[in-house]
C-alpha cells in the first residue's frame, strides 16, 4: 500500500447485525485513517458514517436453502458486478461481514486477483459442512471470529483466525436495568411482561408468530395480569406483526415497540424468541428466555441430515450446556411454548444469571478495536 494515499476498505454486509459490526469497524479504522474510503454494500448505520453502498443491503438478506434459490439469479448478478468493480478499483483490503454463502465466493475471486481478504464472523463450520473450512482458507487471508470456541476450531485446522470478542458484549452494560427500561418505554413498572420476539425476517415472523400468539393466549388465561410487549425492527415488520396479531389473537393486549429491541428485552421478565444473534443479546441483557425456530419443511429436512449440534442457541453453545429451553420445528407448539415460558416468568433464575455474566465477561474484548488492528496488520503485511 502507498503510504501517502488514503486506504480504501471494501466491505460487504448482508443484514442488520452485519451493519452494526461494519459501523463499529469503520469507526475504529477512521481513528487511524481519518480520510479512508469505505465502499461496497452496507446498511444505514454504515452509510451514516460516509460508507458508499453500490447496492441495497436488502438484496442479500435471505435465509434458508429454498429461499435463496428463488433469488439466485439476482444474487449472482450482484456478485458479478462487485467482482468487476473491485477488480478495476482495487481496494487495499476486502472485508466480508457474515453472509458467508455470498461473501466467501466473492472473497475467493478477489483473493485470486491479489486483493487481501478478511471474513468477519466465522460461518458455523463447527456446526455443519465442516469441509467448508478449506474453502474459507482458500478464500480468505484472515477470519475474525466473535466466539472463542470458533478460534479453537480454526487453530485445529491451521487456518488463520483472530478471536476479537463480540461487539454486543462491549456495547451492552453488565447490568441492564428493568425499571429504567420500562420507564423509557412507558411500560407499567409493576407488571410481569413477556416479550414476544419471532425474528427480524419476514419469513421468521410468518413461521413463528402464530404459535407465539397462541402460546401467549394460553398464558394469559392462566395469568390474567400478564402483559405482552413486542419489539420490531422497522415499519415493514410492524405492519406484518400487526396483521398476524389481528388475524390470530386480536383480543390479546400487546404493546408493539419499533426499533428499540434491547430496551424491550431489558424491560421484560422473560423473552420468547426466534433463534439467532438476538439470543446472545438476550443473554447479555441477562433475561431468561425460551428459544424456538422453524424452517420450511425442505430446509428442515436437509438441515437435519447435515447439522451435528447438541444445541442451536448461542448461549447454550457458549456454555456448552442447556441453559435455555430450545424448541425446534414440530416441537414449536403453543402448548410446549407456554410450558417452557411459565417457570421462567415467575421463578428466580440466579444460577442462569451467573452463567450469563460469565458469557458476557468472556466476550467483552473491545471487538471493533481488535478487528481494526487485525485488518490493518494484514493490510500492511507484505
């Protein structure tokens, strides 16, 4: 890299969690290179920091094998355009954040062009398709992992990996005040609240919310004073949530809160949620939770043949034991959900809280800073 020229960092993210990671990384890199250029695909948080997006982030936000097939032509077109662009305007380093099915293919092509590549957030190779680690090795110069057990896995296979910790553990305080959160959201200070969190993707809401609502109705019959609160990430999800709510349980009183997920979690006594990064957020906010997930039947069938995990929620994987109840596919019924939630709503969970504190301490590593240092060291290496 020419020492007199401002560096160019190419970054591609596929969803909201990646946008948060990207924004943290940009801030840390800017402290060292005030006039650096950032370009690729980013979300609103990255764009607010001067990131130049060549395509909308939503283009990449698809989950599940079957769901991706429907969008494949468009995804391949976007990737081809990016390869052409970055081959002509060579960045100093390319950072793919998450979205492994999209980014690893992109990283491989760019690395072949002599561009240094980083993959930030390890794909779950330790869970399924373990052979992908060789593809990752071929496509990247460095993996930045958020979780300590991932680094162990890469070390075992002699693939370059740096454990940077999790940015959420840096940004979430050790103690999240329930009363403070309720006050800020205008919720009842003395009520018992269950947060309904069926996911941030449209497909997740469609799959999980009807069962979550039916479970809430059962709980309300048994505990008439129980209150419900639901965080949504944007207006589109709020609309979808409201339609399903009116269809399945219009009599149920629910407070919907837009774009304040963390405060909603802190305000609740218990969380009923879809699997995903948000389960880690729940652990860091230190609230008991029940984790559920459903795929369409074909994705589920393929997944069962490939996945070799005892657990699927991040808190259970990090603790390497079943801290939280997990319900998958046909286990996700209103009755099962209500049964799993009930004790967590009304009984003290001291042991669980201690486990959550330990997870928090392990992951609190100043991640954006560590990631930036690893990227710069790679960029400056011969």
